[in-house]
C-alpha cells in the first residue's frame, strides 16, 4: 500500500516545478502550460486525500477545478491570440501594458 | 507491486513536468504535459478514483490540450525567441526564488507523517460514477449550476476576445 505522504510529496514536487516554470519561462504559452501543471498538482492532492479519507467531496472539487481550468484555457488562449495579433510576439517581457 | 507502479508513474509525471521547462518549442512542452496528465490519470486509478481518471483523459488530455496544440499551431511560433536581456538582474533573483520554493516543498514533505489512514472498501467506495453523480446533484448542486454559468461566460468571452477588430 502506497502511503499518503508519497502522493502529497509527488504533488508538492509537481507544483514546485510548475511554479518555477512560471518564474523562468518567457513564452506566454509555456507559462500557461505551467499553470495547468500546478492545477493538476493540486488535483492530485485533492484526489489522494479524498480517497484516503473516504469522502467524495474532494473528487467533486476536482471535477469543478477541471471545469474552471477548461474555461480558463478558452479565455486565456483567446487573450493570447489577441495579443499575438497585435504585437507579433509571445514574449511576456514585451507585453508589459494592460491594453491589447 | 503497488509501490513499484507508483514509482514508475511518479517518475513519468515528474519527467514530463521537467521536460516542459527544458523544451524551447512550446509544442513539445504541450506534448510533454499530455504525458504528465496521462501518468496522473494512472495514479488516480491507483487511488480508486476511476471517474476522475476517465475525466482527466477525456477532458484534460482530450479537450483542453487539443485546444492548446491548436492555438500553438495556429500562431505558428517556431521557437522561443532568443533571450533579450532587458532586465538582467531578474535572472539572479530567479535562482533564490526557485530555491526558496523547493526548500519550502521539502520542509513540508518532512512534516507529513507516514501513517496511512484505513481505506474504505466495498459499498462505500468514493471514486465511482454513482457516488460522484449523487454528490453532484444533491449536496453540490449549486456549484454545479454556477459552473454552467461560468462556462457560458467563458464561451462568450473567448468569442469577443478572439474576434478581429471591425468584424
């Protein structure tokens, strides 16, 4: 039987990798992928705790997190397309104004 | 046996996650994230969360990542552009930030006790479609309905944002 701490440790590791990616990468799409990675790390925590404590609430949370992630991906990618159309670049250092 | 499987899928997930950072082409990063998502789905099956595992493949790897790959190919950005040293001091700031986050993660890991709470077996299994569906339409009905409004807003917002000026 795999102990709970292994799952939580793996989740922390993946979350850390995602957070480091947001800091070090410059391409806005890669940063977006790292945000998805962090969401998945949190999902792993929720599912493992839900499974170990026998409460379905955690898995329902994961269901809703996935829906929010889908909505976020749709809107975020639309913003990325809009930015690329106006600036011809996906480098976050060049996108330093709120206007598109 | 279960531990061996866990280690295999954990290594695949972490390797895929690291590969996202190492690749310069965002398309390879996206494919690597799909691998990580599939490994996490296998871990969900090991946790007896079958429904979430299936949703992970269908919605995440199937729908969201296809959207990402589609946008990457639509924009046709070949590679990450060469580094522009606009703010050079930020690079030296990144290393301490990353090490603080890593240290924090390992500190928390050491605090987790290695006890395993008893698993609930049989009829009380929580990962089945039945139990998720029952919860979704009784106790969590309001979040479920709010989610549908959120998706409607996302659809309208994406259409407005991605539209060309003057259409």
